[in-house]
C-alpha cells in the first residue's frame, strides 16, 4: 500500500487547520475569525458610506482611502486563503458565497480604471448573510434556503409570465397610441408602451394620461389587469416555498473539498462533489 510522504501529510494538516478556522464556525477559532470578519465588513461599509458625504470626504478623504484599501487587501487575503484550504477551489469560486466574496473586492481594483467604482463596495453588505451561519441561527438559515430554492424553481414560470406581460403591454401600448395619437402626448409606440408599463404596475406617474373616453376605458382595463398580474408571481413563489419546506432539515457544515453548505443533518458525503464530510 502506497504511503503518503511527510510533506504531503504536513500540507494536508495545514490545510485542515486553516479550513477549520475559515469554514467551520462551530469551533472557537472559527467563530473568532468569522466575528472579526463581520466586524471588518460592517466597518468597511460604514467607511464607504461616510466617504460619499462631501464634507467628510474633504476632511477625512485620505483616511477613508487608506482604510478602504486596508479592508480590500484583508478581504483579498481571506479570499485567497479560502481557495488554498479546499481541494476543489473552483467549486467555491462559482458558488453563491464565492461570487459574493469576489464582488466584495473587485470594485477597489476597478477604481483604477473607472473613477467612482469604489462606491460599489457596498456590495460587501451581502457578506453579512454569513451571520446566520456564524451564530447558528438555524431557523433563519432554513428560511433563507427555502426562499432561495423557491425562487430558483420559479425562474422558468416567472420568465414565461414576464414574457406574457411584455407582449400584453406592447399590444396595449400600440392600441392606446392608435386611439389617443400624438396630440394627447402619445408621441410614439415606445412612449405608449412606457405608459402601459407604468399603468399596469399601478405606479401611475401621471406624466401621460389618456383624454378620450375610449382611451380612459383602455386605461381602466389595464389598471384592473395590473392587480391581477401582481398576484400571479406571488402565488408561484408561495407554492414553490411550500414544496421546499418539505425537504429535510439541513445544517451549516461546510464541505472540506468544495466549501459549499446546505447538507442534510445526517449526511456523510457532500451532495455537490461527493467528498467525505
């Protein structure tokens, strides 16, 4: 039987310890790391927001700039360490949390090419979703998963529904353009379609309004249709949430290979990459 070399064992031991600190929040070291990470995220978001205030930017602009890059480099190092301590880093890179972590550091580097791109650093707020895993808020974590599964399963149905709505507003916009004409503000079909979208969503900006009796009848029909349309996607997502709630209870243990979570409480292998948990 082939034995592993001491160097290979040492590397795996180092990766295991690092994985325990970064991915496993139930350990003392892991909880300290995650709480510190959350503090960094909150402080960095506050700094980005304060830097957008002109008076504060003029007075403390240099300090804000230094702190933004401090947190950017810290998050960059953390992202690299997350890749180093798992056996299949690309699975983490293309996971939801991996994409969010990457989005948290990209804006600072984009600021070299596009001035003002650092304002997108508020995307770091998405990383606060980790609080549910860190503090073992299982009930909230389960509800998040139910919502994610429901929305994912509803994408096709909602896409078809949106296509139907778009077809409807194009037709109704063209009809109102024919009925009202340019003299009443409906100067083109795109302008009329814009009015139909605003009306069917019950927003009603009031910048364009039908004048003729037939136009008002069409507008009334679109308004009533809007209330019915609002209920459709709500019912689709609600149904999918009910189906998702039937799944088994899951825990927040992260896979040592791909870093993904959401395994069943009695799972022994990762359901994404088949690695042993």
